């Protein structure tokens, strides 16, 4: 495995895992990075940097962020966000993974990208449920703020230092699972 592949996998993991915090922020970040030429996406994924896609990702990100500030609605949104984060994580990983085989791209995308998204999303769901239980929903906006910052920060960092982000996310997962 060469450095390009390792960096692409780390980038894909960083972006995919970020969808576990918020589904549309990483898609928006990746789309914007592609639009300005910072992130080369696979040939079949150039649509992610198009103006219509950016408008859709932007509106969806704003709606998603705002909806997560409403206690108990945020818990309901998790039922939608969990499968959507797996789909978004798969898409992001597949879009950056360098392989000539489309089957391999999608398999790696689903297993690695979808798996990373599902892992982080599971931790977010648990954190929100505990917050709802122990604060009657009053602490949920704090959890939502942290998730929004993490989604944005990890997405942006993934573009510049993907290997470090992959390590940080692995440590984050270990910390979450140790506390539950």
C-alpha cells in the first residue's frame, strides 16, 4: 500500500466518521473543497462539488444543526441520522478511495466509511440519550454544539492532515466506549 492510498483511506475515514456527528456538514465541507479544487474526488463523484449539490448540502446542514437544538426532537432525528450517516460515510469514503475496481471502492466505502460513521453515530446517540435521561433534555443543546463543532472540525482537519485525524478519531472511539 502506497502513501497515496494510506492518505486517501485516512481522509475517507475522517470525513466518514464526521458524518456520525452530523450527516450533512462533512458532505458540505467535501463538496466545497472539491468545488475549489482542494479535494480531488473520483470521476463519478464530481457532482458533489456542483453548485446545486452545494446548495442542497448547505440547506440540509443548516436544518440539521438547528433541529438538533430541540430537545427530544434530536432523539427522534437520531433514528433518521443513523442510517443516513452510514450512507453518507459510505459515499464519502468511496469518493476518495483510489481504486480501479468500482466494486472494491464501494465495498471499502461501505465497510470502512459506513463502519466509521456508524461507530461515531452510535456514540452520539448514547451521549444524547444519557443527556436526555439525566438532564431531561436541558443538556442536549450542549451535546449538539459539541457534535456540530466536531463534525466541522474533523471534516476540515481531514482535508489537511488526514492521518492525524484518523488517529484522533480512533482515540475518541476508545474513550467513548470506555465510558459506556
